[in-house]
C-alpha cells in the first residue's frame, strides 16, 4: 500500500484541530493533533494519537497531566506553530497555567484538562487515553477545521 495515498485518503475525514499541551521536568511541551476523539462519557475520557517520532512523547507518561486545547478558527497560526518540531513553541503565545502548572492556550474553542490514564500501541503511533478532570467551552467562536491537508473554517452562517 502506498503510504502517501493512504494518508491522502484519510485526509478526506474532516476534523477539528487541537493542540496538546503539557510539561516535562524543565520545559513546556506541545504539539498540534487532529487524531483526537471523545471516548467515554462515564468515566469522562478522551483519546489522542501521537507519532512515536514526536519530540513531545517523553512528556506523555501514565498519570501525567495534559490539556487538550480545541482550536477556533482565529488560531490558525497557533496550529502551525505547534506543528513545528521541537523548540520553544510557547514564545509569543498567550497562555495560562492550570493548578498543576500545565500551560493552556488563551481563546480556545474548548479546553479539556486531563491526566494520562493508559497508553496503547498503535502501529507507528501511540494511543493516549486521558481521564478528564475539568473542561470549559466558548460557544461564541467557530472551529478551526482540517480537511485534505488544508486548514479552514465554516462559511459564515453555514451551521444555522
Ligand atoms: C493539522 C495537523 C494535525 C496533526 N495531527 C497530528 C496527530 O494527530 N498526531 C501527531 O503525532 N502529529 C500530528 N501532527 C503533526 C505534529 O504536530 C508535528 O509532527 C509536530 O512537529 C510534532 O512536534 P514535536 O515533534 O515537537 O512533538 C499534525 C499536524 C497538523 C498541522
């Protein structure tokens, strides 16, 4: 199977965009992720998939806290910034700190505070299941979308 063609086919599934944020011993860590899903209502759980080659991987450990920042359509530059490999991705970014000292981004569409519950093998990715401890939503913004390799937003009023 041709990997590029498979990736292209998967790109036909339209999704939102998240940035996963956390920290290691010394630094804040984050990366852009669209392989995100709700998983369970009771207990409240979500999952995301992370490439085994990600430089953020070392910060994702059992019981470690992290935040899912669901992006709105004015956060395209945030999406691009956190899709870069390594480095200080928080420079020039507006963020706050959770009670546990985890950075979460300002002006998100939704913010979900989690703790790593379990990590499963998933081919060249890992599947990270998180227990949700807190969340907040902004109903006055529209989502940032990802479809066939491109970022976009709903045309004004298309959802009503
Ligand atoms: C829209 C979009 C969605 C992405 N989704 C994922 C994803 O679900 N999982 C993943 O591991 N990387 C995903 N990436 C790629 C990472 O953001 C990218 O490889 C980044 O450089 C990883 O940074 P790190 O190596 O510093 O952790 C996505 C990138 C973009 C632009």
